[in-house]
């Protein structure tokens, strides 16, 4: 096993890394900043989605090549 530092934006409270093997991308959340991030290590592309409330957890949904979406647990429900 090789452990490497990932060059991603600094999070206030970064949690819940989820590796999507089919998409070859890392998804993770910033609880306080209310964001879901996606990082593609091959291209270095970094995306994020803003959420309306603090997020506690996230799971990817779908069974195809790319995730069909995500299920998120927000403070408000």
C-alpha cells in the first residue's frame, strides 16, 4: 500500500471520503462549508456542489459507470 498526500482545497471540517471505483474519483464533504467535493486524480479536476445546510454524511447512488447522484444527510433533514 502506498500512502500519498492529496492536493485538495483546505476544508473547515473535511469528512467522509468515498472512492468511486467505476468513476476513479474521490468524493468528500466539508461539513461547515456545506459542500460536496469531487476530485479526479488523473486530471486534477476539482468540482464542488454547494448545499443549503450543514452536511453530516453522503453516499453515492446508482450502479452505472457514473454515479446517478448522491444521498446526503443534512442538518435540516
